[in-house]
C-alpha cells in the first residue's frame, strides 16, 4: 500500500475512476435528462482532476512549478464551475 502512494499510482487509479464516473453520469443524463448537464459535469471533474494531479506531483517529488501549475489550473476550472452555477 505504501508503494501505491509513494509512486503516485493511487492518484492514477482515482483519475481512472473519475473518468468512469463522468462516463456513467454523462450516459445517465443523456438517457434520462436527470443530473448535471455534461458541461457542468466537466468543469466539476476538471477542478478535482487538477487537484489530484497536483497531489500526484507532490507525492512523487515533482518540482514545485508543476504543483503550482496544476493548482492554478484547478482554480481556473473551479472558477469556471462557479461562474456557470452563478448564471443559473
């Protein structure tokens, strides 16, 4: 288990699960019209995905600019999500 975290592979697993979640929720929305529309879903998952990438970079000892880049991109995705919700 320690190696799973130290190598950052745990984050890879989480990202795969996030993609599967997006596919299931997108399909559910397409078939039933219930849930988040795909555009809103993408911004939510992007924000979380970028935070996961920042965590992966930190776990694997990446240089701080990479961590900062992923955190910054997460902020942009989060603000896009907030802007989309604010308009509704």
